[in-house]
């Protein structure tokens, strides 16, 4: 028991540790998790999944994949689908059969598999699983449309690939009993429709119970998780592998019901998904049997090359022909197609079943599926960034600052940042208050930042930091609290309360963003200082004028506000964060009129 607990803790540490290293280094997390699992599993023997989990290994992995698919489905908003210009629909309707046919040809003529096994394996290989695509997209700077297309394809195709494998296997199993392809397809179609209804009805039940208070807040997340597992298991009892379809439908249905209850538990579900992806991937790679690698044949290298360089590009380019998706985006989508846990799990499942049916090539599926996973993870994980930059399909190359609230103070700050070529956008509900920003050439967003429509009209991925600067402190806190999960709690700032920390009537720090300025100036203090003529002053740190000289050159009552790194990063000075300037960095300070000209002669003012 203690050894099992130790192994589970090690799996968690390796998975999360790999994700943390990926965050710090920019390396693909999926590749690091794969390496961690291989080292801990077949290389050192620290983790032996079958020995630790026994018969529970397969159901544990299956339920984890189901939860990952469900959480992915929750991110599939139909408004986002409309912005893909029909690309996702084409990749499903045309891409799946095209990829299946081309993959089968590659398996037979290049991989050397017999036709039945080639057709089954090609059906499984149409998937691009969310367990690998979602971490890849999280770490890469890809433009909005190709990002949405890759995400939708990965989540929706996962159950479809499983069903393709089921269709083939069931036909091979029943053909000796007089079954036909049409009968198998019809029975599986019926089972899929039932699974979809189970997922949809489960979503409707949750959507009915949560808003009406039939489930208390503290039970909503557990009830939702149990409902997902229940829909998955019941669907699989009707027909194997249809559970993935049920949970995907359930997630997409809930995502488009606009339930306020789900907003509160969304961070919890995201955290669970990160843990599951980390654990599943370590288990996946730790389960690799080195003896399986000995069955690897050199012809499989030619098959992998055909899969990456011919089958996937041809599938995407034929599917997206004559669409409004630009060629550079089509080429990126045609290259990115990593396979993950679902492909390996289903291949391993059918490998055993094919052996029972007398197909000796079935045992090769495990070797081939692992080869595909490793090859696609390495090839696509390390190349997605350079390829996106080469094809010019990246998002904002330099992430900037989003200022919520158009005031004379925030506009002066925005103007200063524009002079330093720092991307900045000012958001306000008033078209009139945004007029000075538009006249100054500062990008603006007119609308309520908290409105649901903002998600469609404003790409938050282009912003590194959000600063709420309206004259309403409670509203500033609300904005920071709303966007903290997406932007990062350490990256949301607001004008301080300007009140004593011991004041029990003040907003608690847990509901607010970080205070701008180390002293936490409030709205009233900023207004008062504006009336006195306070201004922004920028100072560049040089060898002759280091950080100590900069501080000494500032008036005693002045405050350092913002640090602009030489490479373009932004860091605010606050009560919780005091960045250390380096050579080449620029410091923006807020100084009284008497401090507009520094004694060192390097200060500039606005």
C-alpha cells in the first residue's frame, strides 16, 4: 500500500514537474512528460503501472481520458466554431474519411500490415488527441483561427477515431457469422446516437438542476464529475468506446448553455485536467515495454514519414480546399497532428482482440502506435513555434498591457508606453471617454470588459498584464477577480484602495488585483496628484546611471510604477512585487512637477 502511494506521488511529481519545467524553459510539456515517464518506467523501473494498478490501470486511464475530453468539450463554444470558416466541419466530414483511406494505404503498402489490420489502425490514427494538442497550444503563440481549428479537431475527432476502430473490429468479428458492413455500421450508428443522447440528456439534467438550487455550491463540482463518469460508463456498456462520444457531447452542450454555475467550478476542472493529463502521459510512457521496441522494423520509419509528410498534409489540404482559410494557416494545420493516449490505449485494446481473431499483425499495433506517438510529439512539439513563425501564423509577437478605464491618468500612461513601442490597449464603456485615446492613435476597445461578447471581440492572449484604473475601486476589483484565472493573478493590477489595511470596511485583498505602486495609491490620491501637476517620467538604466542612481535621482515623494524590460516584458512595482532593473531596462515613475528634470540629466517627462 505504501509503495503504491509512493508511485502515485512520483507520477504526480514527474508530471507536474515536467509541466513546470516546460513553463520555465518554453520546451514542449508533452515531450518532457514522455521523457520523464520513459526514464521512470522502462529505464529505471521506478514506475511499473501494471504492477501498481493491476486490473484497474485500463479503467483508470479510460476515465481520465473521458474527463479530459469532457473538460475540452466545455471550451468548445459554438461562436468560436463559426469563426473557423467551416474548417472544422470539413475536417470532420471530409478529413476523417480521406485520412482513413490514405492512412490505410500507407499502413498496407508502406507499413506492411495486412488489409484488415491496416484499415483498423488507420481509423484509429485519424485522431489528434486533446491530451497532446491542448498542452501544445497552451505553450505556443498561434493565431486565433488555426488555434481554434486545431483545438476543435482534437477534441471532436478523438471519439470519432475510436468509433472508426470499433466499426472495423466489429465487422471483422461478425463477418464469420454472416454479418455485413452495412449491418455493423447501422448498429454502431444506433449506439452512437444513443450515446450522444445520454451525453445531451446528462447536460440538460445538470443545466436544469444547478441554476434552480437543487445542488448546493459545495457539491456542484463533485456532482458534475460523477455525472460525466456515469455518462461515460453507461454509454460504454451499450457499445464499447461510445463513452468518449457521450462525454464530448455533454461538454459541448454544457458549454453552450451559458450556465453561471459552471464559471465558479471552471478553475477546479482545469486544475483536475492538468493533473490528469500529466498523470496519464507519465503512465503512458512508463508502460512502454522495451521488448516491444525490439519488434520495430526499419520499414516503420518509412511509414512514419508517410504519415507525417503525406497522409496528414494531403488530408488537410484536400479537406480545406476552396475555403476562406489562408494558405499559411492550412499549411500549419496540415503539419500539426500529434497523437496521444487515446490512440495508444485503443491500439493496445484492439491488438489483443485481433490476436484472438487470428490476425498476427495485431501485436505490431502496440509498437506502431507508440512509434507514431513519440514521432509526432517530438516532431510537432518542438517545431510548432518555428513553423508558425515561418508561416507567419503567430499571435501578437509582443504581449502588452490592457488598461481598463479611460481616464486622464491612464491615457497619460498609455501615451508614455506608446512612445516606448510597448503594445497597449485602453478599454472603456464610454465612446466619448475613449476619444482622446483614438485621437492619440492609441488602440481602444469600446465595450463592457465583463460582457460575454468581449470574449469574441477581444483577444486576451495578446496581453501580458491587465490594469484596472477606473474611478470605481469595487469595479476595478471585480475586473481583476474576473480575469485573474485567464491572465494570471500575478498579472492583474488595480489602483490601490488608499485606505488603512486595518479598515474592516475595505475590500479584502483576496478579491482585488495587486496594488499599483508600492504605496498602493488609491483613486482619490491619484486625482489629487493630477491636480497638483504630477507627471510620468521615464529613465533608462545604463552603466553610467544604474538603479541606485535612478532611485537617488527621484524626489522623495515620487513613486516607481513600471519596469519595461530590455526584451519587452512588463513588470509593475507593487506592495507584493519589486522587480530588480537590469542594464537597458526602462523605469516609468510618477513624480511631482518639481521632479520632472532629474539631477542626473537622463530623466524624460511627459
